[in-house]
C-alpha cells in the first residue's frame, strides 16, 4: 500500500480492500467479465454504477407507489408525493441544504442552464423589480475558470452573448492550479457571477472554495459551484462552503441517469425568475398572467422525474451509510496510488497535482507517442474501462498543450488491485504501439 | 475479437509512416484541387485533406492531421490507394469502405478493391472507432467533389 502523506490523511478511517470487496457484491454490473478479463471499472468520473438498493428503490416505486405528485387525492398520489418529497429532504440534507433549496434537474448541465436562462429572463424587459438583482447588462462581468467542464462554460458564454456581459476566466498554471493572484485581479466591482468547479474532472484538483468565495463576496458577486466531482466523493456542506448556488448529477453518485439537483439559497431562488413554466409551478392563472409558487415548485414545471429522485435518495442513503469521510479517505489513497504508479512509468505525463499533493481519486495522463483513443482501446482489451478524449474540457487541454488524454477515475467500489491492474496495463501500452 | 485483429501490423506501420502527410509543406497543386477539413468532436481528432485531379485521375492526395493510430493509418493507406485512380474509382472505393466500416462486421472487406484498406475491416466491430477510420475518407470525398466540380 502506498502511504498517503500525513497532511492529506483524513481523521476518518479509509475503507479498506476487504470492505470494498463486500461493497462490490452490491453492484451486479461489476461481477462481469469483459474481453475475457474481470471488469475493472475506472470510469466513475463519467458515470458511476448502481447498487442493488438503488435499483430496487426505483423498481419498488413503480411496483407500489407510481403516480403523479402534488395533485390528485387518491392513495397512490399521496404515497408518490411523500416518496418524492422525502427524497428531496434526504438529498438536501446530504449536502447541508434545506428541502426548499433543492430543485430537481436532469443533471448538472441542466442545473447550470436553468440558472443561466433564469438570469437571462431576469435581464429581459418586464422581468420585474425582484428580479433586478440578477439582471445583466453590457459591461457586467461573468467569471469562470480555465479548467471548467464545458457544462460550466458554454451556458455562461451564451448568457454573455445574449446580455452583452463580458465573460472572463481565471487562468490555470502549468501544473493545472488556479492562479489566485490573477483571480484577485480579475474579480472586481463589475463581477456579477463567479462560477467554478469544486473538483476538476481532469486534473483531480480540489479548488480553494473559501478563497474564491471571499473574492466574490468582497466584489458583491454571486457564487455558482459545479459540485459534480465533489458531492459524490467527499463530505460537503453548501452552507459551510458559503456558495449561493451549486449543481450535481445523480448518475455520478450511484443513481440512475436523468436526475440531478440545483441548490440555491432560498432567498435567491424566490426572487429568481423561473426558467421553465407551465403546470405545477403556479398559484393563480388567468388567460393573461400567472403567479408562481415559491421554490422548489417555482422551478419544477411539468411532471417530474419521480422514480429517479427516489433512486437518488436511495443512493445517498447508501453513501451515507458507508460514510462520505471514509469514501473520501479511501479515494484519496487510490488517487495517490494512481499518480505515483503512473509517474513511475516512462513516457507518462500525469496532469494536475504531483504525487503527494492533494487530489481526488482520479488521474488523467498523456502517453508519449500513443493517442488516448489507442490507450483506451488497449486497456479495454484487458477489461479495463477508462475515459479517453478531452473530457469535455477542450480549453484546459489546449492550455496544457494536449488534444486528448486518458483518465482513470475511482469510486468506493474500486480496490487497490483495480489500480494495479490498470497500472500494469498502462506500462505495456507504448511497447504495443511501438512508441 | 482480439486487439491484434483491430490493430493489424499494416495499420500500426502506416500509423507511423503516414504516407501523404505534410500538406502544409507540399507544393501548390497542379490542375483542379479541393480541400476539406474534418473534425471528430468526441476526441478532438482532426484532418485536412487536399485532393488534386488531372486528366480525370487523382494526381495527388496530401493531408495534415492529428489523431489516433487508426485515423492516421487510414489517411496513409488512403493516400497510397487514391493516387492514380480515376475520380470514379476513388468514389467507388470510398463508398465501399464506408459500407464495410458501418456494417458492424457484416460486410467483409474485398482486398481486390480496397487493397491495404481491407485491414480496417476489424474496425467495423468497434462502433466508437468507425469515425476514426472514416475521418480522412470523408474529407477526401468532400475534397474530390470540389476538385471535380471546378
């Protein structure tokens, strides 16, 4: 076992291989063989797998309680509404939010688009006085970082184009860390929104939220946190972080696709204009106008993703019972094992923090002379699933002088044997392709 | 299907040799020519292919690209195959290559028609890689159309 540097050790006892092997029994998909080899799934950064309890929760909902929510007086409607709102309470509590501060979305991408379209609505004529605080005008500035996933970049680009606001970005250094001095110079009185990722899906870096929130606060800007790679992997409290909005995706945290959430401070959500309008989000409707319900219904027009919400709550319960601090500690060990092992292989360049520095349990890397697609294909022949490409972060890759990389990302069901099988395979890649 | 059936030696060799690579450094084309840039947005692979036509035949094919071994080898093999063909022959070969690659293994490659490009038959079993192999061929088809219409 590779020793984790003292300053990175959590007070929590990390999961161990024995416990992980028991955890794996809860995941039917991990029991299979791929290309004649035991499946080694190292692509949880893209999408995670579902334990039986999650699959059963969704099935149980459809078998016992399926109905539309927040309407109808019949037994099933009441049961479904309770399940739906209980799920909201569970997921909200998991991230330290109040239930009315958690809005269901399809995924983080939709959460960010919901926000940017709501800001756009606030900027249009007739938006009303309470929306004025979100209205953007030419000269206003939106700030993101150079390491953003496209999901936390393009919606802000589009918002800037449509409102005349200026989009700025905090650059990253050669090691992939945010340049905080530059950030202090960029974030100023004209900054209206600072949107950044909590943990990079490429670099594995955990960004200094407190420092960035401090800069935004002194500039009077709103803070939007992309928590896609943090909520599934470490204990997180949105109130303690002090952000105004946060988004995450269920499918990256043991839940099915099609469900995610947007957190927003209650006071903000209740003055932000809605994005989607229609049924279920209104008070009184005339042929001319409609009144809107408070959050969360204000942002949940139409029939919702009820079974997925129930399944996400089951996933959250699974994670909570295992212990997020223990999961985080284990993945930090796996992350160090990945980066130390990769760094020892000739011709491999690991992106992001060096061995011994804090990172989440993933590592993206370049193999000299071999394209990432070929690396991924070679690993697949050994039953190892990784992600290849730009990982929806083209600007970051361009900044680091690369087009495509390979990424291994771990989760609570990965053992050190998984990491070692991966490292052994990577060590053979260059010889196979005569690089 | 094994990895070696996908990465046949001929593919690995061409991915290094890259015949026809060096568009930027190539002399100005003689006769009619067309040029096409194609991108694979999922991985960022890209290629620019220039096809020159003289007397009804492909007189030269040159390209610049950056991508995986399959896409680079495919452009190299295409160069060897295309030069000297009539424009109609090249169209037929490109159409056949596309049929084979999109067949998920159902349409066997004809070495008589495709020559070294028959080695890419195995790619059709890997849906994610079909685009890699097709990239330069799609570019060549587009460039050829431009050259012929001049």
